């Protein structure tokens, strides 16, 4: 049983014009086995929340805490957070020329597990995980994210998730740029991971369509750097029919 | 002295000569020397009767003979450093592959300087319709200047690597003139890791139509090293191709790399296809990379002619992505730098030497040797 606890989190982005506050007091607890959807309009800061949890150097936390099972996450480096059991599936995964998917996954797994997996069993493990996501085995020989389609990038993110088996998964707009088929495959891959590991999930999304495949236990509306309303899955239906306008009101929207 | 015909704007050398006095001592203001720390190279620019020979162990296709200027290959010195090396050369290391011979195993030439300051003459000739791989290993320990005079016969196919590695205190100055025969193929790779000041000048000319030359380079500079590569490809035959790809990674205060790529397409070289590229990866703020591609076309009747150059900083987003998967920062950096070189090393034409060079780069990056082997195994 793991708990990611975010308490009154304030964070700013570092810009040329000085720091600019984006997160303005986020409080949220995600435990194993539960799936939280964080939904909000563009520019509300919901992706920033994902990056701050992962430790992206562009952001600075000015107040509040994040703990994983009581341990201070903010004191950890990016790689320490990942090894502690946090995983961020990125919206825009970067290309890494000359680093094959195979070597990347193996190096990640070695870091996560504390020792290099045996080559032969590793190859099978990787192949099986790729099968679930309907990925061609030749994919492993390509360079990380280089020339990947939108769908391939997201499958690759979920592939990592399924191999690294984090305690808490954060999915940042994993549905963006996916057609219906790809969304279904990616969602099924994620659901298989969730079922197998019982991980907790923070699912960040702008649209409700991914929630047809990945069912949340809780839905949070995120506006202007904080959660303005929380509820069950029915809140997603409200957002689907009414949009975000009711929640945005006249609040200034961070861009 | 032989005057070389060249149009007035051309960057190609004007002169080929074996007389030292034909080349003035460079001051550092000349175009060809403007980046170089001439003072640190001075020891190899002044003739010195006491220079030692550079030899190699004889072996299949390899022999060592007294240097004979009358039988020294297709090339004559084109600058001060080259002419001093020529005048001081005692031995010639010869690699001779007869015509119509296919050599499977790489022919490895380990150069050995017989004194602290030495001059080398390596003379490689691949007979018509032969195929071979030649590796020239130059692992320092001495200040060395010299030439790798390379001749690829008609229809022959030569894969060649010149590796400069070893201690970081020596000065090295090399010319690598390759003449590519009719319909011949040449892949020449320069791997520069060692030395304190290294000036390496690969050049290509074509002896007939239809030749194909690929020049590749990988250099890794740190801790104040100066590594300079100047490439000159002269197209004066029709239907020839050239492809030049050099990549460098550098770090450390005072570290400086220079890449100058000159491609000249003469009027008679119709249907030329040429491309040259240099990419440099700055690993920190202390190092400096100069990159100067020059393409000179005297005919518009070409298939394709282009060049590109880019020098960039280490991408922090790549680092974040790898670290977000649990990979420690130092390992993430090693992966990215290794990856930067992999594509060029995958083209050197020898999988065995690709691995050897990758291991040496891994070593320089401080990678765990088992980790490097593991990466190779999984590839």
C-alpha cells in the first residue's frame, strides 16, 4: 500500500522575466489501487503538477509538501523519485538519438530493480510487454522516440510503465494525439498494468474520452493552479456536457 | 616544386613540394593555421636532424622499409608540417594489397615511434578490384607528424580507420591524402581521442570517374585538448560522390575543437553528389568548438551538393527524460554522449572496430565496462 500525498503545493516556473506562480495550493492524496482523474482547461497548470511531482528543473516549489509513503519527495533528485516508485508518462516524450529502445529500457529496469536483469529473460519480458501493446519487436531496435508517431510515443510510455512497475503512475495527457484505435490499445495496456500491480494513478487530461477506457474513482477539476471541485466519476459526465466554463468563472487563467 | 592549378578564390593548397623552404613558418595568421596554437606545434614545424622513425610490426600485407622519396605514393607535402615530416622521415610503413584480393581480416598497423619526436610515412596501396580494411593505430607517447598516403585502385573497396588515442600530452600532426580510383569506394574514418594538440588533415582526390568517398570522424576532447580536423575533398572527375560526417563532443575549460570542411567541385566534375556535415556537442560551458563548412562549386551540373554544421549544448530535456526513468544523472549523460556517436560509428564499415571504438569512448566517458558490453549485447 503506497500513498502519494500532496499538501498545499505552490510552484513557479522559471522564466526570463523571473519566476511566475502556476500551482497555487494543490492538495491531493493518491493511494494504491485508486485512480484520480485531474481535468482542467488549457493553461490551468495541470501538466505543471505532473512535472513538479517528477522534479523537472524548470519549476521551483515555493511552499507545500509532496511525500511518498511519508518520505519527502521534494528532497529527491529526479532519478531518485523514479526509483522510489513514481512514474510520469510524458505528454511530449523527447527523442534521444543513438540510444535504442532496448538499451534505454534495460538501463531503466536496471536502475529501478537495483541490478541488471538477465539478458535472456529480459528479452522475453520486453517482448511480452510489447505484445500487450501490439508493438512490433523491431521497435526495440529503434532510437528512443526518434521518428515515432504520436501513437508509438504513447505506447512506448506505457511500455515503460509496465516494465518499471511504479507504485504511483502519473499520466500526463496520454490521450493527446491518439486516434481511437491507439487510445484503446494504450488504455488496455495501462489497465493491464493497473490490474497487475494495483498501482495508484494520477490521470491528467483535458478531454473525457480517455475516461471511457480508463475508469477513474475520483475526478478533480483543476483551474488556475488548484483543485476547485472534486467528486466521483459523475463529475466527468458533468464536464463532458457542460465544459469547464462553470468552474473557470472570472478566475484569471495561467497561460 | 609543382604548382597546383587553382582558381583564385579556392581554399585548396597552392603548392605541393618536398623542399622545406617552399613553405614559410606559419605565424598563425594564415587561413589554414588561424585556429591552431602554432607555438605548441613549433617543435614539429622546424626541421630537426635528430628525429626518430615511426615503424610498425611487419605482418601480412605490412612491411617497413627505408623511406624513399621516389617511391612514397601519389602525394607530396602541401604545408610546412608535412614538408618537415617528409624531410625527417626515416622509415616508411607500407601496406600493400595486390590486385583482385579480398582480405577479410582487418589489417592492423600499430605505429611505434622510436623517439620522443618522430616522423611517420605510411603508404597504403590497395590494388584494383581488391577489398580490405586497414586500421592505423597511433597511441601516442611521442610527438609525431606524418602522412597516411592512401591509394585505392580502380574498382577497389577500402575501409580504413585512423585512430589517435593514448596520452594527453603529445602533439600530433597528420595528413591523410586518399586518391580514389575509377569506380572505387573508400570509407575513411578518423577517431581522435588522445593527444594534447592534434591537427589532422584528411583529403580526397579522384583518379577517375565513378569514385565514392565517405569520410567519417568522431572526436572527444576534454581537459584543454586542442583537436583540429581539416577536410579537403576535391572533385575533378565526373560522377563521383563524397559524404563527410564528423561528430565531436567536448568539455572542460580551454578545450577547443576545430572542424573545417572544404569541398571543391571543379568545372569538369559534372554529376557530382556531395554532402558534408559536422555536429558538435558541448558538454559544459568551458569548451569551444569552431565549425566551418565550405562548399565551392565551379559547375552547377551536379546531382546534389550540400553542407550542414551545428554546435549545440547538452539537451537538459533528454537528461530529464532519462532520469525520470530512474537512470542516475552520470549514466544518463554517458548514454546520451555514446548515442551521439553511435550513428557515425555504425557507418565505419567494420562492426568489430565499431565495438572497439565504442568501448574506448565508453572508457573516456567513465562508463562501467560491463555496462558498455551489456549495451552492445542488447543492440
